[in-house]
C-alpha cells in the first residue's frame, strides 16, 4: 500500500467533469470499507487524515460513462463521520483487444 | 451461484441495509436490470446483512458488493473455486482463493492494479463457464465405488 498522500486526479474533459459532479452530488456508493470490511489502506488514511478505521470507505460513482473508448468511473476515499473526501481518481478501463489469429 | 435481480433501487431495501455512509439510501438507483441473471463471484455477510459481489451493468474490471435483498437465487449451487473464511469479528466470506491468500487482493483489484485485474478476469471466465451439471446421486456413488475398488 502507498505511504504518502495521493493528490486528486482532475477531469480531462467535459464528460468526466459531469461524471464528477454527478458523483459528488451523491450518486455514489461504497466499494469497500466500514467496520465489516476494513480497507487495506486504512492505516495510511488514518495517519494522514485522521478519523477511525471503521469510518473510512472507498467510494465509487454509480454512473460509469464511456468516454473516448474507455469505461470511466471515479473512486475516492471518504470518511463517513466528517464527510471528508480525499484522493479522487478517474478509473479508465479500455476494452481488451482480442489477439489476432495468425 | 446465480441470482436474478428483482429490484434495483433503495425503495426495496430492508431497513438494516439502509446505510447512508455506504451510499445506500431509499433513493439510491443501482445499475441492475430487473429480471437479469448475474453470477456471484463472492459473498460477505455480517450481522444479518448479506452482500453479493457481482459484475453489474456498469462492470468494467471488478465485482462490486450489492445488497442481497435485491435478488432471488436462481441457482444455489456454489462455485468449486470458492473458499470460506470467518473473520474474528464475525464477518463471513466466500470467495476465490486469491481473495484470501493476499489480504490486499480486493484493494488492489479495485485500484486497477494490472496483476489483480488479470487474475479476476481469469476467475470470472472460469466461474461464468462453470459446469454445475452433476450426475444423479446413485450414478455418482457408483462411479466413485468403481474408482476406489481394487
């Protein structure tokens, strides 16, 4: 797991900006975290940002837009007690290219 | 194990699944299609709350926890790739081997790390194609006895 703080990613285009707005408006859900599914990165988050281990979640946008051929979601860490959101990342997954038959 | 979606929003969630910290409110709309079947790749349960890890309609590279009450089970046979774990705090899990052998597997998978994404890709392929057709009990026992007889 990483040791230091990871800066927020920025949207690269308007659709990513809209996806970010939608997610920050509350259209999001937890991937992992909370008392029954503690994050692997939680010690680092607590050391850097404070709070209790069980209050940290990894969140994702519920929407996933296809932008320039990639399926894009937004992930970030969130402390549910103080609603602190940190380390926002755009996850761009490109479709796999099938190997050509030789 | 296969499940069929019977609802895709928070209106249908029991009160013990409503958890705003996780984004589960009565208003939440999830990327699920009512009537569609999904393969379950892992299960987590704690204090009566059960989550199925599925590839929902926005799937890109990892399965995501989804509340069990939004589904009915259409095939209850469990995967031969699953292992069982009971955490000291009472959390019960079924998942494939790599999820347990590396305690950070799911963290790394959701972080889009290449090795873990590749592993899940392979596991998904196997579990999607898993053959659950078993012979009737008497035929299976007969076959077993044939193989162990000297």
